C-alpha cells in the first residue's frame, strides 16, 4: 500500500493531470462544435422530460418476465381492496420507472498524457512494468490512484484500459469481465445485430463498460445506427435504451427515419415533440430560428420538413394521408353518434 505522503502527492498530481485533460477538452468544445460535450444537454430537465415522453411506457413490456438465467417465481393471485389495488398499481409504476432509468450519455474520456516524473537512473533496471495501486477501503474506483513505472524510468498514471483491468482484478464487479467479451467484436456483434438482439447488446454493454468508455460508445453507436437504418425503433421503445437512442439521433442530426416511423404509426404528437427536442439541442437551425406560425402538430412537422429534412416530400405525403385518415375517423365517429341518437350539438352542450 502507498504511504500517506506518497498518496497525497499522487492525488495532487492526478487531479492536475485530469484538470489539464478537461481544459484541453473544453478548448476543443469551444472551437469545434462536433466535439461538444453531450452531458449538459442530456441531463437538462426539459430534455429528460422529452425523452421520457418519447419512450412511451408500455407496462406489459417493461414489467414482462425476463429470461435472464434466474429462476422464475410462480405467479401469486391476491384479493385486494380498492385502496390496496391503487397502492399495488403505484408500486408497479415505481418499478417501471426504475427499469426505465436511462443510461447516461457523456463525452468520451481522455487518458492523462503528462508523465508524473522521469528517472533516468532507473532505466533498464528491469524489463517489465511495475504497477502501484491504492487499495484503500471505501474509495470509489475513479478515485483510486494507479501509477505505472515504465522500464525506461518514467512514472505515469495508468491509462483507462489499464485502470479498468486492475480495478476489476482487485474489486471485481458481478458479470463484468476483465477482458472485453467477444460478443462486442466483429462477426460476433454483427451476428447479434442480424438477430435483432439490440436490447441484449445494450444491457450487456452497460454491465461491461462505463458510459464514457470508448468501447461502450462505439458499441451503442453501432446498435443505434443499425436500428435507424432498419427502422426497428419499436424493438427499443418502452425500454431504458430508447431515450439515449433518440438523443443520439438528435445529437447527430439524423431524425428523419424516426420521424417517418412516428408519422406512419400515428404518433404525430411524438413526432412534433421530437422536432422540438431537435430545436433544443440545435437552436441555430433554420426551422428553429424561423418560427412556425401554426400551432397544429402536423403543420409544425411540415415547417421542419420544408426547411431541414432531405425527405420532405415523403413526410408531407404521410402527413396528408394522416389528415385524411383523421377526417374519415371523425366522419365515422359522427355517424355512430347519429345512429345512437346523439348529435354533435348535444355532445357539445354536455
């Protein structure tokens, strides 16, 4: 174990190195909009509210029985009073909210680049690296100081991959492997994608990686882009991964396929909300700067399609079909009311 003095020294050096990395990242954010940090946008309360609404909670899907290797419990049947039923319903909703907790979207982490010190006297002292790990009880994984002495005498902070491997060795987390599982690589990942195992891949990625891990972000990005290309949005809808996927599509200005899917399935309100979310994150776009005079959701979507979308013709055709279908439904509903002796005037008075 490191001495108290050494630990204090390394703590100061580590904080300074990380601070330098963050300052460098901040500079890139200011000069290059592509390098913006998504975290402040993702954790914004309004953005979170939009993502939760777009997730469209389906309790039968959220609370379904999962075949994850655990032993299934037999169902229980109870006679409940109205008060007990209401309390059980609230408990089920709380469980659903817990299951729908979205994985965070943050910027990719950077490895500290500045060495702590260089000692030429130790050069060629040994042919292997020496690893020094602070194993103080109760520290968070990210607070542990892990330094490496190179064979050339350089003392440096461990890279994030080295930290993950060493922390997992000392303090193993359930279901997490020291080495990256094969399922996240090449043909194995493609096979899972071809079988539409999107939720399984994303769940497993949340267990194996931290949200700022480059491997995690590469895997999730590939899954989101496959879903977007194949228009398999409904597979992730009502899961905790739907919100981050929507945020990724909005962040990368690639919402047209999802917009079309929402209009095709009659989710016009969700489609309008998706565009409003797009305007929150990209407030300088044409459709955000030029205000829409109409309050109707369909006209608002047309406004966006006319100024932003590369598929505006298809969006307008789908919206026209949606309007005609709504008119037919209103005519049918009015006919049913008349058949039952209920006129629209009586209904309005009531």
